[in-house]
């Protein structure tokens, strides 16, 4: 479920009153949990690959393509991405297309709450969410080559002082795994139970 891409054929037939969510695959579990908890059956989810965090230049064209393809089938489309390294290009594309997107520079900000995150002075903090704790090896450790060259750790993380785990769920197993991630990176550990933060608030507004 963590790295999920839902194809158009996986979506139910569109009908009046439905809203399409175009989301990062790293948010699939959280969006589906909010849908189920709140009974938002009129929201359909289509995800782009979670590993595009490493390739933000792919996000904007893919969002533009999906909006163009699906606009006529839905009463509304909402983009469940923050800026995510696009340098404002995603917001500009959404403005051109007349669709909304979630506010904030990245998911760490909106999980914390954008206002609260902006007030923090944590320039030397490295953040993990539930998704990135679960996928630490696949999305961080191995792509950086640390399993082959552990000596590179200080080159990548030497300017960080702590790892902040923004927990969406109160899960002791994930807490232990996040602590191990901090140990492997040589960083102090801090856990915050943020829940879904502004993601829940925003989707609640979108769902009506």
C-alpha cells in the first residue's frame, strides 16, 4: 500500500458529485485511512509513484496529464501534493488548470501543521513520517548507497543534529524502527505524534 499507483481502470465509474484526488503515493495509506474513517465515499484516489520525491520534475507533467484526462468525469479535482521540490511549478500549473492543491512546502510541514512548522527553528532536523520509516531502506538508505559505503553517512548527514519522527499513528513498532533509523544515521531522536495534521483539515474541506 505504501508505494501504490492506482490506474484509471482501478477507479470506480465517475458520476455526479465525485471528486478525484491526485496524490503522492507516499500519502496513499493516510488518504485511504481518512476516507474510511470519515465515510468520504465520493472521493476517488489516484496516486503517482512515491519515489518521485527523488524526481520532482516528473510531478508537474503527470498532474497536468491526469487533470486533462479526468476533468470531464468529475465535479472537482484536488491535488494532494505540497510543493515537494517543484520550485513553485506545481502551484503555477494548478493555477493554470483551475484546480486546488494542499498548502505547504512539503508533507513534513502539513503533517506538523503549516503554521506550527513555519514557527519551528529546526534547520538541522531530518524528518521522517510513517511512510518514510517503513520505507527507510528502499527510499533513503539504499538510494544514497549507504549499504555499500557507510562511510558516506557523515557526508550526507553530518550537518544534521537530530532525526524527528512525525508519527501519524501511535505505533510502538514504527517508533522502534524510527529509533533504529536515527541510530544508523548517528542522530539524536525525537518523536512527535502529529497525526494527519493539515492533511485531515484540508481533505475535510474538500470532501464538504
